[in-house]
């Protein structure tokens, strides 16, 4: 018997597309860190091929190399042969989670993460604790503690506490927001789980911009999560019901619009996820075809709302599941450059992941720390006064490492900058964005 079972193993045709040229190597974060062939995309593809062979074994070593992958998909962007590593690693991770026995510590950590993050209500219940943790000074003391420093997971949890307010527990989006002026279309807006609970300002700004640009926005409370976190970690059993609920909630709209990179990537993969389900495969593929990242949608139409000046120098951070998994790189820059007074600057090594990668910074905290420091250094080197990032995980990861270096900068979603510009611009400049970051 092969190491992989017969339920959606990585497809041999996709594996054989790889010609082992090595173009992926300098863009792969783990290869850049360790210079280890088996921790590169082409090395992992070799391991996937081995897993399909008779008498192969899903060993701890093999699983370790798969687990080391951030799933950032920079290799997909770099590959001249068009290898769909994204689909390969997705199927491989499902094999690992079904067949490889995790240690008690790994099982406990994953159970805690997947029992919390995909549930907005449970996340909101943590807000008073996070606020108290920050206001009491415990967050600062934890960062300076040598004891915490010896336990990378504890340090990461302390540093990633989001800048929430107590009012965020009660904040809700209206179910329907009417379009300003002549209606261009009706879209369903995915509120997300982490985005909804911890980044309500981003969702509100996104809806405001869409409405100002002529879209009627429907923001249903269900589904609670699109399944992205579980899907990207191989948790098929958890992600399938959430994917089906998302399809049911949004298949009646012109588009399902997403403002979090990981969620958009997951929805666009629904056709692959449900390819073997006769009842859902066509519906999944149809919704995937109508999924739009908010930057993608807005850049495809002529701007309607007047932009006012926002006097700010902004470094744009490419979220991996936006730039690599969805091939959306020009559109956010196009929207930001259209804001009068805003200067957009580019960091070095834009293609390298910041180390957040879903739950990666919790399951592989040391590697994530090295990548986070590298990303923070590159962003600081731009001299920007603020950073724009379109994924909540990236925002928390980068903020933590800027804070660690003693050089915090405001981190905002591009939609917040657009909403500010449409609403009347600044006057406020750097001071306002500092206040926004402290929230």
C-alpha cells in the first residue's frame, strides 16, 4: 500500500508538471532560511511522488517537511512551468491529517485553535481578556520576560494580541447597505471570523467603499467562517461543512466579495475542494468563479466616488494568499496610487512570507519569528509612516515584530485608506493613523 490513501491524493499529473528547475528556491521562505532541499517546493513534490509509491511510509520526517511549508504559494508565482503546488499541498495536508498520528501536544494545540478561531462569537468573548492584558501592562512584561522567551509559543501568543476595544464585542455590520447613486450590482460580503471579531473597522470601511462605488452590499451573519483556516491546514472534515454553508449563503449574488486574502483564496479553491462531490461540485465551481477580492472588484470598474487627499507615505505589504494564490498584486497598488497625496513605497523581498501563514506562527513559532523579523526590517527600510496589508494574520504578525523592534508603525487595510479618502481625506496624517494602530 502507498503512504497516501485513495481519497483525493495529490494528483500525479500535477506532480509530473514539475521539471525541478529551481526557480522556486529563492522565493520559498523555508529554503531561504535553511537551504534544505526537502524544505523547498520541488523537494516536497518529490516527497509527494514517493507517497504515491507502493510500500511507501508517511514518516515523521516526511510529515515534518510538509508541516514546515507555510503554504504561501510564492513558488506558484515563480514557477515557469505553471506547477499547481497550491493544489498539491492542499491535498497532501489532508492526507497527513487523516493518516499521521499527531503527538498529544500537537493534537491539543490544533484542537484549541480550531475550536476558537473559526467561531466569531468565541473570539468576541476573548476581547475583554485581551483588553485587560494590554491595559494592565502584562503584554509589555511578557515580551520582556526571559521565561516567556524560552517558550516560543507563549511569546507568540503574547505578541499577537490584537488591538481591540471593548466596543468591538457589540459591533455589527448592517445586513444591507444601499448603493450610493445608480446601483452597479448587488454583492454578498463575507464578514469572516477573525476579521469580523477583531477587525470590525476594516469590514466597516470595506462596506462603505463598496457602497460609495455603487454596489448594494449584503452582509449575512452566516456563515460564521468560510473554512479557510481548516482548509489550508488539511482539516477537510471541518472545512467542508463551512464551505457548503458559504456556497448556500452567497450563490444568489452577482459576486461574493472578500477583504481577507486567505478567505478569498479558499473560496476560489472550492471547486477543487468539492470536485468529487456530485451534489456540490458544480455549485462550488460556480461560486468560486464569482468570488472577488475587494481590490480585484474595485479595480475592474471606473471609480465613481471623489477621492480627497490623504497625506501619508505608505508601504504596501503583499499578503501571500492575495499576491501568490490569487495573483492580485497590481490592483491594490492601483487603488492606493489613485488617492491624492498618498505616496506608495515598495519593500524589498515583497515575495517572501511574513511568517503568519494561517496557524503557522503558532505551530512553527521559531521559523515564523525569523520571517517576521525579516519582513519588519524590509518594511522599516522603506521609511514609510504606515503599512497597508490586506490580511488580518499579516497585520498581527508584522505589528508584533515592529513592536518587538521598538519601532511600531500603524498598520491599516487599503480599504481603510480608501474609505478615509472618500470620506474627506486628511488633515489627520500620521497622528490619526497612530491612534488607529493603538486601538
